[in-house]
């Protein structure tokens, strides 16, 4: 069912059938003699080996429900303090300043419980096409086309509006809190027209905000390649970048003028999350998937999620939240090894 208002609170429980396809063994018994028993046993042994290998293969993440009736959801950020997800809803064209964007809060323990935290045009809030989110203390930072906005995560009250137009911001995308509460924001440099087609009139850059002061941390089309997702990897003292315009997930350190490839996959990346065990999750629009990176190898763990945008991770329940940009919903998956 769908509730009234801009956000529905229905959660559709999803089921997942898991099956292992074993290699069929066709034995022509009529042609077999007693002397062919050894050959038959060999085929059976190979079949058993195939089954064992299939059972040992890493499993896909299991479906764990959904929250429906979002309006072009772009980013999900889990906050352990409130045990809740924040979800940015563009509610329209990602490049249009229409003032109707909003942010909801979803109870992580009961994902059917949804409330609007901030809505454009209400209580002094401006939200056009909100995308990436980051939490620093009680402040929720939001990327919004060419501005960075800050709200109280408990009340939704406006804290700050930082205009990045003088710094030629075009498409502010993902936001992450780095060391000491410094906030970093990617600028993908693209623009959507009325029909949804994209051009790249802007610059590929990453901004950082210290207090209320904004500066450019790195500007490089050749290195960043339409930077989209960004995550802080504290164990390695680096940021992990998911570029939309390249097939390589990369690492970057503040102060460096270039990036270092980590792993290569299908490309068109969006959300990036670093798990506590060091594995990296990254969503890809190319093949509608979420992948895990471990030891330099990339492996698909979620398939058939069209429009997988800026993912989030519930660190309490070990659950992955995938905002389905084009489907208007959040899908949840249990994270496995």
C-alpha cells in the first residue's frame, strides 16, 4: 500500500530463491557394460566436485525488504546515533532548481516507518535536487546542484547554505565526512536537459568544507573522470572514488593531484561504501549492480537493481541499502562474506 504525502511507508518483503545448477550427467545405461563402471564413477565424482565448488562460491547478498514510494531517491546515509537512514529525494530533474526536493528519515529497525525531515519550501529550507548526504555530529550535510546545505539531523532546522557557484560548481553529487569532521563533496560536472540527456559543461573537482569555508581540494578532468561516489577509508588514510566516467575505482589522498586505481569493473559508478573489514562496495549503472572489492578483485553481489544510486550501510544490522533512482524505492540486502 502507499500512504498519503510525498513519501509512502510501505515495505514490501522480498523473497529470494537460491539454487545451484549442477552439471547434468547423462548415462546411457543401455550401452554400458560392467566394464564401464569406472567411467561412470568418474563422471559422478566430477559432478560431486562441481556441486562442492558451487556451494563454496561466494553468495549474492540476500534481499531484506524494501521501502517504496520514494521520489527519485539519490542517496542513503545511515546514522548509528539515531539508528536511522536519511534518504535524499530529488523529486524531478537532477539539474533543475525547482525547490521541491526533500529528505526523509527511515527507521532502520522498522523500514516501514518513514517521516519527512526536510522539505524544500517549508520552514525556511531550500532543496532543489538533493543528492549526497553526510552526517557530522548533529549536522546533516547535503549536496544540492551548486550549493551545499546543512540541517539539524534531529529537527530538520536550517543551519547553513553555502553557495558554490563562484567556484564553478555544476553538479555536486556525493558528500562524505573525512578526518576531523572535514566535509568533502564531488562535482561530476554534468548537466541534465529536460529530456534527461546529459552533457558535461562543468569541471571535475572535489570540494572540501572546513567550518563554513569552502575550497577546491582537487580539480582534474583527466584524473577524476566525472567523480561521483566518495567514501573515507580510515584504515588506509585515503578516500575511495567511484567515477561515473571510468571503469576503475580509485583511491585519492587530500593534497594529491592524481588518483591511484584500486580495481576495474563495468564502470558508471555511483555509491561507494567501505566496510569495517576493509571490503569496498560500489554500485554500477552499467549493469544495474552492486559489487564488492577485496584484494584488488571486483565481484558482483547484487544484480538487477536498475538505477542503483548512492548506497548506504546499516552498520548495526550489516544491511546494504540501495536507492533505486528510476524505480522510486530503497531495496535492502543482508551483507555476507
